[in-house]
């Protein structure tokens, strides 16, 4: 009963906030929110402090874009699962393996990968390209003792590139196939949403660059790419992807999938 009441309260808080609609380019508000009630920035009424932080981040990004004259990214593909049917995977998404299914979460829905079996599972979505795409997604996993999940987004299909959070190694890594090509230290938080953004673009004839960044969902996106790898082999065409290895035995959740042109 307590969980039901909390879910109803979260829905009520979000409903109060959206009396004034959010800009479409912001995407959906966070599906899981704190159970408090505060004044929201930007004249959006009242709601949770996590919703307030989300609004603040997007207001600051819009202000920066206006100041620099940078155009908003055009979505080639987007999926927030809120309109998807529970217990299934949305049309157009190709499950490579694993029991992926849409599940209710807070006031919205997410795509969830069960915590068993302990294998790496993925889903392909969006257009097939060899370069020029950026993929972004929010991922949530939890550690258990000394066991941690592995979370990743990818480009160029099954054997292409991945941007991977490896909590056991405390690293953010770029993979090509099964080989680590670049890595930096990364402080992953168990039970907290993290956003991964990854792109592959052609720099010049015979040279392609893979670039990635990761940040807590309710914080502002880092301005610079945090990890990168330059490849001299032409990438194979393939679709964007999300990946999870539930090594801790707990589910992994995915939300807010977005594909845009690389910059």
C-alpha cells in the first residue's frame, strides 16, 4: 500500500507541474522523483525537487544555446516508453537476447532487463548508418556486495562501438567489438540514473572518431567529450544500441533513448 501511495503522490506532483507544458526538445521528465513538494523554477508551479533540478538543467542549456546561437539537436529517433505497452518491447526495436520488457516505474515507464541470467544482452533501434550519429540513453543499475552491473550504449550494430560504464573497474570505456580502445576513471553511483552519450563521426578521409561522455541524469551535460578514440578503419554500417550485463543479479532499466546527428 505504501508503494501505491508514493506512486500516486509522484503522479500528482508531476501533474501539478505540467499545467504549463515543458518544451518538446526537453524530452520526458524523470520517471522516478523524490517525494517532496517545492516551488519549481521557470514558473512551472510546484513539484518534486528532482523535477525542479531537471527543469533547471534544461533552462540553463536553453540559455546557453540562445547565447551561443547553437541550434537544438534534431531527433532522428526517440523513445521514452511512456506510451509503450507494458510487458512488451516497442515495435521497431530488435532484441538480440534477454527478457527485455516495458515496466511501470514511478509515474512513467522504462525498459527493463531482468537480473537473471548473468549474460550481456542488447537491443538495436533507430537507423542503420556507418557514421554521423549520436546515441543517448539513461540507464539505472544497482550493485550487490562486490558485484556490479555493466551498462552501455552503442553504435554500428552488434560488432561496432560501445561506450561502457564498468563499475567494477571504476572506468568509462570505449570498446570496438570486444577490445577496449580508450578509458578514463568514472565514479558510478549504485541505484542512480546515469546518462550516456556517444557519437561516431568522420573526421576526414581515412579517419573516424568515437567520442563519449557520462553524467548523473539530474546534472547538466558536460560541455566536452570525456573519452575518445580515433579509428583509421572504416566503420561497418549498423544500428544504435543499448546493453546491459546484470552481474549483480538485479534488474537494469533503460529510458529516454535519443538518436541525433553527430556534431
